[in-house]
């Protein structure tokens, strides 16, 4: 690829970034819709992109990379993969505000996204498994001379990332850090054969089920310790007809409840497309594909008010790398909307977060059902 300069100035790029919104994701003073890695990736990409080159963006959070490539690199069209539903909505919203709608398409990891791609820009994920799923797909489907630029915050980068990329590219060159961010330049994808490494399907003997997991899903095929504690209360939960596993991850709660209650209609929902695909795979691996419906949305945004009799929830307490209660509070508010009167929300959370008063206010009468050294399980009844 031939070098070419950015077609917008640093000031124009900064103006684009500062106009970006995280909505409908949580907004707060300590949360931004872009970071220094977005800027560094675009500046590095300027040395690799040719006019008419096929450019792919993976892991764009709110549109900084996609819109920056469209406005700053002279790219006519970009193929994009975003795991989070909120990120997809934010990109669409920000593209409209910038007058760049219609110039990108959303795809899942695979040939449709990466076929014949010349340049791939990646916001490095936290998980090595997610990075491996991305790198494997680039090696399988991108152009033989494709270049992948993978950037991240230095404090979150590890040598394990280089090791993963070394398995799929003949050359991996770390660049000098700037503004606490760094880019890895991966060139000459290696030929890969056989079945892709993800999804992984493995048994969880203590539950008697198999669990499916894509690279980006939290905890992989392992049983998360919070979910494990919540499952010890399964016998005390009502035999409800309409049940939602909110923030389903790999779908363990949905699968276990559906196995226990033949008459239940169970919905597993998550804002991560990797989680949705994993939950669907878990249900199918256990013969429950016809009993567990899987939905990709933002905090049950596609479900009708009063449409659930029981919601099961193990909420996150991080937004990206930031400890923040906003995600859990958003889920509690969503539960208040979707629960029918008298419906129940069963929640497990880190005890130090002390969510009980919030649950009382948003849902209704809340009782502590159990506590161990790390977690609390509560039952909230919709007023």
C-alpha cells in the first residue's frame, strides 16, 4: 500500500471526536466516546491506505474510527463490526449528525466483513480469545497482502497480544507509544486451515450442560462465580411462564431455567452479539434451541412493558475498563419497565455495591435471599 496523508487536519479530527456522543450508552463526566487510540490508529492508517482500498473497522466503540476513516482517509465505504448493540446505535446516530450515514455497513466476524480487505483497523479487545477470533478471521478472509493495525491503551496491552498475532501474521511490529496508546502493525497473514477456533463448546460437569462461547464473551465457557451463586437459588425461584435472562452472556441461566421448567418461555438477551451467538449455541448444544429465544438489544429495549413474570440478572460493574454503576442501574430500570405487576427480579451482585435500596426504589419490595463472602442475591417484587 502507498502512503498518503490524512485529508483532514488534526483540528478537524478533534472537532469530529468532540462531537461524538455515547448515547444510548451511559454518559458521564469520566466517560468519553473516543480515546487517544482512535486518533493514533487513524494517523497510522494514513500511511497505508490507497484510494479505493477496502477498509474494515473492528471494535469501534461509538464511531470515532469509522467516521474518522470516512472523513479523514479518503475512504468511500467502510465495513464495520461492533459487538455491542449500543455501539451500533451510537455509530448510526453520530454518522447522521456528521452527514456520513449510508457510507458504512455492519457485519459479523467472517467472510462478509473481511473478504478481500486491504486494511483492517482494530481497537484491541481485553480478551486474548476475542483477539484470536478476529486475527483468525483476518488471516482466513482478508487480502493476501492485508495489513491489520491493532491499537490499544498501553496499560491494557500485554505480550500475549503479540503472541496471538504472531500465530496469524508473518510480521508483527509494535510501534512507539504516544499519549499512552500503542499500535501493533501486523502484515502478511498466514494461511490457516481447518475449523475456526471459535465458538468453543465445552461441558460444565457441575451443571450437567455444555456451554458455547465466542471469543468476546465474558468468562468463556467457564461458570462465572456470580452466576454459580445465583443458580443455588434456582429451586426458590417461581415457576414463571415468561422468563428473561437479562445480560445473558453464554446463556447459562436461561438454559438451566428452561431445563428445570418445561412450561416456561425463556428469552436470553444481551447487548453483545458475541454473547447472543454464544447463548444460542448453548441452548442448541443442550437440546433447547426451540425453547430459548435469543435477542440482541439494549437492556430489553425490544421487549414490551409488563411482558415478563421473572427476570434473572447478574449485572456487570464495569463499563469498558471503568468501574461504573451505570450499566447495572440501566438494567434495573429496564427490569422495572418489563416486569408485570407481581413479577420478580432475582439479582446477584458484589455485596459492596449495596444495590438493595436502589432496587427497592425502582422495582419494589426487595429481600436479601442469600449472601456469601463476595456476593449478595436479592429478590425484588414489582409493585
